[in-house]
C-alpha cells in the first residue's frame, strides 16, 4: 500500500458485498460489461436522462437501493473505435479523485478490459503531495485508506500485469514526491542522501562524486554551473542495478580506483553490457547571471524532474527484479547567483576535452548532462544511452504541454520509444538534429557555445549533447520541459510534478532485457 491506496483482484462473488460499484463504459454503450448485468437498467436510465454519455472523462453517480444501500459510479471511456489502454488509465485516475472527494474506503470495478491500466491510473490519480501543509490548510481528518477491487475473471498473466503496473506507478509517485520537495529541502548533497537511502531500500549500488572528485576528473561543465552555490555544491549521483539479487555477486566488482575516490563504488564490470540513463537534476534554477524573470520562478524546483524520472525508474526495475544491467546518473547542481558564479564569456573545459563558450548561464542543463554523458559512457561502456531533461522552453513552444521532444543519432531507439509511448500514454515526437543544428553552436574562442541564436532552441540542446556521445553509440535525448509538471489537474495527475518518463523508461528497459 502506498499513499493509502491498495489494489487487489477479486472474483465476481466480491461484487455482492461491495457498497460501491464502478463501471467503465464506452460512449453510447447502455449495457456496460457483461459481468455488470445487474446494473444495466441504472446505466441505461442515466444515459437516457442525459446525465451520462460515456464520453472520455465523463462520470456520474447513482444511488443504489436494496438491503445494503450503496452507490454506482460510471466513468466514460470514449468511443470504442478509438480504444487504447490510455482511456482506462485516465478512468482509473478519475475514480481516484472521486474516491478522495467522497472519502470512500472501498470500490469495486467490474469487468475492466484493461485492469492493469485502471490500477496504474488509480495509483497515479490518488497521489497528493501534502508534506508541507501547515496548520492553516491541513485537514484534521486523517487520510483514508482505500481498497480498489478489480472484479473479474483475470488469469495469472493479467494479475501479474496488475501487480507490475502498481509497482511502476508507486515508483512514479516516488519520483513525484522527491520532485515536489522545495529547494530549501532538496539540494545536490541532500539529493545524494536520498539516492543512498533508495539504494539501501531496494538494493542498488550508489556512487557519489563530490566537487573535489569532479574537479580531479575535469568535469568543467557541472562544476561551472554549480559554482554559484558554495553552500550546496554539485554532485554526480550514480545508481547501479546489476540484475536480480541472485546474480549480483558475479556481475559487480568494487573498483574504487575507477571512480577516483567516490564515496561508494560498485561499478559494473566493463564486459557487462548495460543501459545508461542520465537525468538532469538542477535542484533550483535562477538562470544564473542570465537571470530568469520573477514570474513563475518558483516552478524551477521542477528543473530536477529528469533526474527524478531516473530515480523512479531505478526503484521500479529493482522492485521488479528485471534481468538486465542498468546505470542511472543524476547530474545535480544549483544554478545560483553569487560572486563565484560562472559568467557569460567564461570558457569551460568538459570531461571529454570539448571546450564551451558560455553565452547564456541559463543554458545550464546541457552543461551538467554533457559531463555526465561523457563520463558515464567512458566508465560503463553501455550498449545504448538515454537522457532526460527539462532542457528548453522552446520544446514547449514547438510541442505544447502534452508531449516531449525526442532526438538522437539512432532510428531504432527512437522507434522503440515512440512505439512504447503509445502503450504508456507518455506522448513524444521526434525532432531532427544534425550538422545544420550543430552549426548554430559555433564559437570563435572555444569549440562550441552553450547557446546559439533564437531559432531551433530545442534542437540546439540536442545538438550540443551530441558532442558528448560517440556517433556509433545508440543515443536518445528526451526534452521533457513541457510535460515534467502540470499547472492544471489532469485525469491521473494533480497540479505539480508528473513523474513523466518513468513508465516508458521501465517498458524500454524491460523490452531490451528480453532481447537475447
């Protein structure tokens, strides 16, 4: 159970004892699931009265008579011709919000065609970050523990899928929890402690590179970005999953010399092919000397959401005990203003030797990612690499707030993510990067600039990162600036961090781990 929510599967007999029945209904369907024949008359009456249509997102409540009074909740799935897993996830989220509003303790969903997606949406929709509510706004009523019963003839594989969906949703909510913590709580050193605690809880190797170790390694990008915050210096946070516990001993060796003094190192053996996922974790972003406007700056606590998706992903794959090897890196810094902060005109030398002219201190995410990518690839020799970042406002202008922009050097990995996104509901659109985009980053005094002209800004971000990834290594960059948080309530998200990316990353790693 997490956030007071519990999901389980029950037989049709359980429906007799339930005081709250839930039907998920397609538009125009007056009968509902076959298992719900006892409620056909009530459903038909709601539709004929115009109180419920079955449109996606619609809902209605009908009071039930009988020896044990109860209620019938109906939630719309939209047109059957457009059926996909996503409406069921959205319906689960809608149900969670109804349950929270009415403080229900148990609900029974009858005959859902996609029970795993219902469970996922229910867990995500029930997330409510209230850690900092005080005496003025905190309710005196304790949180209600809620049981969701999925009633139907679900076979073993469907039950396993439900359990798996709940595990992934819990990991996504974990990512949302850490992402929601404010800058006076989470900074690079305290985020490193969060990662270490997660490692202990689920069995991950954790390596922390502090500013002294990064200086020895020559990570000029992340050190430059973090130079304005002496009290909370940057951290390179590395989490390693080496496969199921029974295989860990033969797959991991202690190689502290490779990390050059890292606080704890359990680096995968070079011959062990792994997947590398890197996340931008700027715990607060003022923009530096190229300061942002005051309006909305408080939302810069969400500039760490790429890294939080990596945290959630690592938690999920460890809980699921996937048969794969994965390294997750959080490149974490605070972008602050002080007498020691980096400046426009500074030239930084990155880990791989590329020199960067700083033309805009607010283009900081690519600097921390560049060092993380170059070091992570050299150290772990992955078979493929993905990075996630709230990188550019330009991707929001291009694609809005419902999908992420993806770009990279390999058609196969891009196709894998786009295909999986249709199952996970995390929409993405591929954008181009090539020589035209790299030309926008030309610099007179250095190899490249960290920011170019106004055009094609999301493509410039991807083009910059391409300098830190070998051309023959499959790589995908995901710009999540538009989807990492939401300023309005959505079917299975409330205002704030979304944990976007966790579901698709876990599905990608699962698919890759099943390929022999």
